[in-house]
C-alpha cells in the first residue's frame, strides 16, 4: 500500500514585512495564492525513514532529516507514539529554493500522506499545528486556495477568490537563501521605521472580485528590494516580463523566482515565450490560481 498526495506551489500577491522580533522572526501580512504547479509525495511502508526525489533540480533537495518531508513524518509519528518507518518519494515540479514554498509543500504533503498511510486520524487542527511547528509557509501548503497569513505567516484566514488568475514564473540560474534575504531586509531598513504589516484591502478586494487589472496595481512584496540587492540580475528578468505584456511583475516571496501576472491564459503563454527567449532566466512556467491545497490522489 502507498499513499500519494499532490500539493501546490504558492505566490505571494502581498508580502508585508515588519521589523525583526526579539526571536529573530518577522511579523508578516502575507496574502498567499496557491497556483497550479505541484509536487507529489508518495508514502510507502518501510523499515525506517527514507527520502528520495526525482524531477527538476532534484539533486538540490536534501534527502536527510533536514528535509521538511522527513521532519513532518517524524513529528506525526512522535505525536502518535510510533516509529517514522516510511519511504517518502518526492516527485518535484515546484522550483527548488525559488520562493514558491516547494520545501513547505513537501512537508505538508508528507504529513497528509503519512496520516493517511498510518491511519492516525489526526484532525485538521492537529495537522495545522504540526505544520506551524515545521515552518511559516507549511500551513498554507496544506490549506491551499487563498489566505491571509499573519504572525510568521502561519496564522491563516481563508480568503474568497472570484475568478482565476494567470501567472508566468521565471526560474533564476541560482538560488537565494530565505534567511539571507531577511537579513538583507533588516540591513536595508536599519535607518528607518518599519511599520506594522497589514493586509492591503485593495489586494483582498481584487481577489474577491476576480479583478486581474486591480490586482496588478495592488501587488507588493516588501522583500523584493532585498532580493534584488543580493541578486541584481533579477531586475533584467522583471523588465523583460513587463516589456512582454505582464500586467505586474514581482519577485515571488524571498525569490529568486520572478512572477508575472497576465491578463489571461493566452497572454501568459505569449509572455512565457518572450521570457524564454530573453536569456534572463533559466526556465519559464505558466500556472493559474487559486489551486487546491494538499490532496490525497485516488
């Protein structure tokens, strides 16, 4: 017997970041939108805990117990007093170290897969609590759709979305460390007061109405200046996407993936073609959102 779970990537249509807290984290107002790029995690009984991975950039995925999928299995097993004896196989399609929560998706997917495989019967609240222990983005990977994340991003409020939004994602030639981007955010903000992060009502309204033009005007990412400071070449990719007809262009989360909001599916395909030929990125993908959260496959 094995259980396979499909889990989506995310894009941040708003990422407001507060000043560093005493614990080193930052308060966030993080408007998540799940998009139709997926990893699949398959859990199979085994004599011990083992992680394998295939797909784009699989060689960059850790296969030891630092992997969030492994940590998810261990956390669930500990809670239910059993050994984490499972083989977790990750079929990777979400960019690695790309600011699209690929690692978080694997953690959420493994958690749901192990719960189904072992028959632990954990409640949704229990699963979300474990997700929050694993990382700030992991709870949203479980839930999907659209949500406002506060605190470190782990406290979720579901959001209504009135239509589909079409995106183009450009993958960079190298990765960016999320902690390094936050450190650069702190360095750039040393001489100014950083306001408390709050959700922008214009973003929430645009999502609720399915209004792509309004969302294009409202999207923001407070980490973008830090990401561009560490990876200046991303500015060329952003400019190429805008020139190709994107309504909005921004760094996705902590980067280095860049995200482009398109008017419709046809425009997304056209923008992707221009970006692919621009020489400013390694790969290009199209996707739409909202997408469902972690789901057990039949």
